[in-house]
């Protein structure tokens, strides 16, 4: 009954929603008894609306909800009056994952509204007063410990892991899991489910948004997102907890970083990181998704560390090393390398970049015996490079400018190919 009333009201105020769009979308693949009614909140109930930040497809505002005198987040989905896919997706994902117990680990959605001027749809969400994980680490890194107490790294990891496990148990994939989407109120919560999708949606053709350092390498090769891709992202968050820094902050986030990640480059593990913790973290980073642990395994391991004191001696020893490293100013966000101006940690469209990477990766795995030409646009020189496959067998590449037809050394462009005969990437030189 509540659902029908909501839909009837939406139909009277909103010509863009077809009848039953909200419920049909939310109830897809789930039983109606699992879903809480969606609440419509008139925009007039909000005041002091102030922009906070922009994401890949929306803008985040802070506002006061007058009826409760409560600070809330308004997430406006840009151009959603014409394309409401992301709005409906986040609404659906949150409704599917709704559970009174596990809302301790997921940012709560109160309902939705609509911008009266722009006609964009807006989600009304709980405000996490203490900010995101990265900002927290910047301010509090030196106060964190490996010891088993309220300021331990393990307590943070436990909250995050349980939240992600719950999302996975509901057969959803987050798809944009990074420290900016982990928020602190009274406990750590996972937010921004706008890109999440059902495990049953196996399409790899969706627009890809994200933050390059947190994206699993198989995604760069054209694979669809999976639970295992989320777990790779969790490995990066585990590393961030040990350093207070974002991964790969000192380099430009472009196709060259993607190549490094595909070649196995991962952030350097700190000296104080306990071996048991490092082993789980590295297994999350495994280039083979099938070799990564499940969230059930990770949660069980963290539970044993935090509640049952497993590996206590190792963590205590790590804490001594940590204190020495902090005192000698060798770890911590304030002592890290300066962040590169083109290191981008807000979610952005990456499909074009990944498509380019996938096409080059496809070229690199083609047998050298085939005679075929391929074009590659150099970022540095913006030259058309015509590569004759026949010449690769002798490690010679002819690079031609479409106007001058002058040869250049391929090394200048740092182009890497894959040599099937040796099973690894090689740099080909003239």
C-alpha cells in the first residue's frame, strides 16, 4: 500500500517517471517483502543547501532537513530528468541492501526529491559528520595503532569488510570502491552505490567510472566488474590504512599508470606492516581474480585478529616498528611525496581510456607471424605510428609521421608489447 501511494504521488508531480517505474526497477530480481517503501520528500523541506563536491555523474550538497532539524546529504544526479539510470540504480541498490542491522555499515538513504529548477532527481542521505576515510587518515594517522584497541587499524578494516561482505551477500558489486566512498559517523560506512550492479548483470559494456589506482587490472583488459574486482579495491584500502596515503599519488593517473598496474606494479608495503596482514593484502592484489580471497574469508581472518587475538605477537611487534617509523618521520601522510597534479581521486569516466588500453593489449597478444598494420597515437608527439608486424620478429619497428614519414625510435614513446615467445611484456627498440 505504501509503495502504491508513493508511486501515485510521483506520477502526479513527475511526468518523467512512467507508472510503476520505481517499484519495477527496485523489485527486479528481488521479492517485494525485502524492500522498504521509498519516501518522497518535498524539496521545500530543505534549507541552507551548500555544494560540497562533484563526482563522476552527480553533485553532493549538505543541507538542513527542516522537519527534523537534521543535517543531511543531497546527491543530485545531473541531467537525470532525461537519463535517470544512475539515480534509479543507486536507489535500487540501497533498497536491496536495506537491513536494519547492516545499515550500520552502509550509508542510509532517507528518500528522494527533485530540484524544482533543474528538474534533476536527488537522493536524501544520512550525513557522515566525520568525513571520508582518507581525510580521517590525514588527521589521525599517528594516533592509529596495530594494537587491539578502539584506534586500531583492524577495527576500521573490520567495519569496512563487513559492509562489503553484506553488499556481496546481497549479490551486488560496488564497482567504485575507494577511500572517498568510506565514511565515518559513529561507525565506518560504505557509500555511493550509484555504480553498483547485480552480480547477474555480466555485461562489460556499461560506462566505466572510477579511480584508476583502485581498479582491478582485469577491468583494464576489458573484463566485467566482479566481486573479485571489489576485493582488489579493498586491498588498496588496506594499504592506505598502513600509510595514510592514497595509492600512486606521486604519478599521473593516465594510460602509463594502467600499463604499470597491468605489469604487476603495486604500492610499496611499509616496514611495520605485519606479515599476516601483508599476505592478505597481497592476495587481494593478485592479478588473477580467481586467486583473490572472498569477503567471507577476509572477514573471518580480520575477526580472528581483532576479537580472538590471533597473531597478537606479530601485531605488537609491528606497533613498535610503527612508532619508530613515525618518530623518525618515515611514514605518514605529512611525510609522503607531493601529490602529482594529475593524480585524480574522484570517480570519472574511464571507458575511452580503458578501450584504448584494451585495443593496445589486443595488439600486443597477436602472433608476430601475422602481417597486419596497427595505428597507435603517441601522447607525447601525437604521431600516427604504423607498426609492421613482420619487423617485430627482428625487434625493428618503423614509425612514420603521416606528413614527414621520418623514422623515430620506438623507445622515445615507451611503447610496450607482449612477446608470446617469452611470456612477458618487452620494450621493443629500433
